[in-house]
């Protein structure tokens, strides 16, 4: 018999499919947006031409300076553009950087948001914003942060290089893996999480082998969407907190940091949540979830060591101390010595261990 639980459905509208960017004018009408500020990173230049034509003269302007970890300094520059152009809505196209900037603007202005993801990052489905100041990343949650609409177009993911697709997919799996042992978890989210992990674990190798295969890309984007729903529905724990800590502290690439740390954080929590993490192992088709994730990462050619990403070895102790400074919920108690050992293994690229 299921235990008592609470499940809250997001009020967001989602449009999913191939070629769904064509629905952009209708979605802008639905939101009442007549002057859209388009947000992107400088990597999204190829998609901006189509976006400009689809907005039908409703593009008030462009800010293409979005970067990872949403530095408040970048947000302030974007806000100057907002004050200058006076848009009545925001359209963000890109990966997590563009979405993060869109959320930061919405929090400050209440402007409606429409997101067009080009990766599997997942933050478009959450009411959470992480911002960085002086190397420290802090998060906050508010209904004002949640985007009003998301258009998932499989075609927009075709420009994502196969290797980054794999890394972004591992980042997405992290959301579902932590959802399985979340303190506020529920049967519905757990079903989504298990389906999401299975779908990504099977589709990401296919994407690597055939980057333009629409079926593989569609399966991967569907799995990533499910992961994102998990991220937006239940609370995250050690893995996400640790990624935020080391990512902001050493300016590490976001998705790669998730990919490297995930097997190690899952190994750390396995003794405290064996049943939940056993479901992740089942979805991966592995006997042990941490080992299964480590092997999947190797199969995909993803980075497996924090040293590869630029984290200095002498930063391990500093990161462990910072990650344990402010207590937060996790199925296993968070102890500085244990986190230091975890980070040491992740820094060298060694196999994950529960100890």
C-alpha cells in the first residue's frame, strides 16, 4: 500500500515534438507577448535567424551574453537591456545558461517566460534559480521563477554535438536519480524518474552513434523532460548541492561537473537508501547504480575526473568544508571527512565507493 504523499502539478504549459518551434507565434499569443526580449548565449547564433522570423516582428531585441552559473553581474547587464527596450515577455533559447538568465529577469520583473531548450539541462521545468556572486552559488525558489511555457523541439537538439549531448544527458539523469530518494518523494515522481533513467541510458549511446537520428534524439529529449519534471517536483540533496559548490567555487562547466560527480554521490548515498537507488540500478540495467553510472559515463566518453575540468587538487579540502558548512537534508549524514574522500576519488577519476 502506498504511503501518504503530496504531489503538486506545475501550472506550466509544455509543447513537445519535432518541428514544434513552429508553434512559437501561437504560444506568444497565448501569453500576450508582443515585444519579446530574446535571451541566448553566443553559441546559439545558428538558431536565432529562425527565431527572429517566427516571432513575426515581435522581437524587441536580443541579449546573447548568457553564461553558466548565472552570475549576478551578467544579470545586471541584461537588466539594463530590459530597462532600455521595455519588453513585455522573455524568450530564452539555449541550454541552462539562457534559462537561468531568463529566470533571474523574471524574478526581478514578473515578465512571462517562454523557453526553447537546446540541451537536456532541465532547469526550465523548475521554480528554482541559482545565482553566483564572488564564486558562491546560492539558490532560491519562487513561483515567479517558473517559466509559463516550454517548447521542446527535437530539431533544436540536433545542433548539440554528440559528446555534449552525452554529458548533458548524464546531467539530466542526476535529477531523476536524486528524485528517487528525495525526502518529499512520491510514487508518481519515482515512476517518472525510473522511466527517465531507462530512456536516457538506452538513447544516449544511440545519439552518440547516430547524432542525427530523430528517434534517438526524441527519446533522449523525452527522458530529459521527465528528469526535469522530477527536478521541479521534489527536493534535491547531496549531489546537486555538491555540484553547485564546486562548480561555482572553481568556475567548472555545469553539465560536466554533474557527469563526473554523479557516480560518486550515488555511491555515497547507497547505504542509506538502498531500495530507492536499487530502482536506479534497475533502470540502468546494472547490479549497482553507482557502477552502472560510472560505466555508462565511460561508454559515452564523458569526463570522469574533476581534475580534467580544471579543479585544483588543493581545492578538495576547501570544497568539502564549504559543502558541509550549512546543513541540508540528505539520506546519509553529510560529514566533511566523507565528502573529502568522495571529492578525492572524483578528482582522480577513480571508481565510486560507498565508504
